[in-house]
């Protein structure tokens, strides 16, 4: 299966919006979110991906078909340095899960956007924590930190690391 990531243009926003609904449905078991009065979960940051610098929306494509998305931004809890990045949202459609696609895509994103990274996971989403622990451990060869995150609105765990080191080490 040919896996690629593709920058999402503003004209493709409606496709991303639909995929986000699937993601939010899956995630509602952790954040207890309900549908709004129009039958949508919604995503309040969607438009910012085309208006705010430092945000990168990406489709995950499998043999040319939509398989998910990755939303990257610069809103980090710990690393406030210019250019530090965060995985804001990461979604692989159920059909494509458990095939190594998420692992492959994460590495592609980290390689394409080298620098300091922060990946935060919800405390109740044990599958996500396990996934990111494996991905980050493999990608960094164990060179990362784990920090607890606690804000007014959210708490969880963050993996902090730097990408782009693999090419220099090879």
C-alpha cells in the first residue's frame, strides 16, 4: 500500500471537516463531547489552519484514497521556542488502523518538519498513549522526555523530542 501525506488546501476544507467529524466521534468516549444542535461535533480551530502561521493540515492518503489526517501547530505546553511543533490532532480511519500506517505517517511528518516536537495524549486514551510511546521511542531511538501536562482545561502526558536527528546520525 502506498502511503503519502498531502498538504490540505483551503478548497479541500470540507473533506477535512468530514474527517474531523469521524475523529471527534471516536474521541467522544474520552472527552464526553455531544453533538451540537445541528448534529455536528464541530472543530473550532479548523479555519485557523489557513489563517494562522505555523499550522499545517495534512491528509493521510492510502493508494490515493483518504485514510485520515494530521493537524500540526505550534501550540506547545513545554517547548515555547520559535518553531516548536505539536501534533494537535492525528486520525487514521478504522479501515487503515493496525497496519503500521500511523507509525509510518508520524515518521513522515517528523521528517518533513524537523525540529522540536511535543505530542500530548489524553489520560484516558490508553491506545493513543501506547501508540505514541512506540512511535516516539522508535523514531528517536529512545531520546525523548515524558512530561505530565496540567492546565485549567486539560491534563495528560506529553512526549518531547527533536526530529531531524536521524539524518545527521546516519
